[in-house]
C-alpha cells in the first residue's frame, strides 16, 4: 500500500489532519511544511518514499484541515514553541519511537529545535529545506521574511479555483519548477471555501502574529550545533530566506552535514529526482 489516506489525531485537545502514505509497518518519515503551507506539499516526495517508508505529513494548526485557534488564542496556538510541543505530542499519539524528519522552511526550523531538544532521541535523520536556525533574526534574510509576512497578512479570495491557482503560481514563483499538474494539485490541496463562497488559501491569517511577537531565550545556533544525527541541508541558490552567509555558517558549525544547492529561490519543491535522491540516500545511512 503506497497511496495517500487522510487521517486525524487529537493532540492536547487540538485536532490535526495528516496525510499518510505507505505500509504502517515500515519505518516512519515525518514531513512538516512551511509557515502558511500544508502537508500535501510533500505528495510527490511521499509517493516516492512510500515504497520503503510510512510517510506522515501533518497540517500544523491553522493550516489545511487541522483545527484553527479559537478567538483570542492565536498567539498561543501558533507560536513556534507551541507547534514544537504539538509535534512531540503527534509522535506520542502515533506511537513513533524513531523517525526520519523532513522540514521545509518553518518545518525545518521546528526540526532543528526538535532534533536538538525534545525529540533528540527519536529523530534519526534530519532534512532541512531552505531555512537557517533563526531567519527572523538574520539581517540577510530580513527582506525574504518580510516578503512572506506581506503576502500572509491579507490573503486574497477568488471566485474560481483557477484564480487561486494563478495567485499561487505568482506568489510561489521562486519555488523550483513544477508541472501544470503539480500546480493544480498544489492548489486543490491548499484551498478553502470562505463564508462568502469564494476560494482562499488554506490557512488562518492569524498565523503571522506569533512570527512577529514570540520571544524566546533559546539559542537557535546552539541547537544547530547540538544535533548529532545525519543531516542534509537543501538550499535554493537564489533563496531570500536562507542567505548564503547563513548557509556557510551552518556548514562551518557542522562540517559533517550533507548539502545540496538548486537553481531556484525559496524553496526547492522536493518533486524531482535530483532533489528526492539525496533525501533517500541520507535516509539509507
């Protein structure tokens, strides 16, 4: 069995939707998406890995089909520390004792924190897709972070789904190349109907609030250095989120890591053999 199924888990009172691929008896892979994205972003990667792994792709709260924060609770629900706690709970709820982990953008940041902290003994391999330990504090990434904030804050609506697809193609033009069929799947998997009957991106616009307000005493670079598992960092050559200097610093701090650089911006789509191959090779180590 390699096809996708829609599953739900309740973690600390929050209902999480996740796509599940592959035989449940196989070793698990957990894939976590970017700030306003959904678990369906990993469909192509998951389909390829499902021959050998059980691939689990959750929508974090406020995205996709997972529960949104109640009125007045967005700052608590969508903070990075809270999302990390819920991912630990996701591992617990599904009985995952050990897993390989793939994280794109925000999902990569969460992976760094988890692999260095509460899941240090349960994440066996780590893939970080086009993000550094602390992009919000990275002067070189400030323009890219602001670009993301700008399009997140007031998402447009469309009478037709094809209108939303056009918006996605423009907004995510920095992604590595995708086919027309992949753009259609991307759109259908991350669309929602509004109360007015129009189509909008499948995320709560309030997810941006914690990005601007959360404060933490944790040192993200110390977390990066503390990770001991095999690690692969993927970078878009023209990324405005993972700056060249930050990427070099990541390599200097952990010279044993594997790296790949691709001809795109933020972020590699993980949909073609030369992006999927290195992930599979890492997982086989």
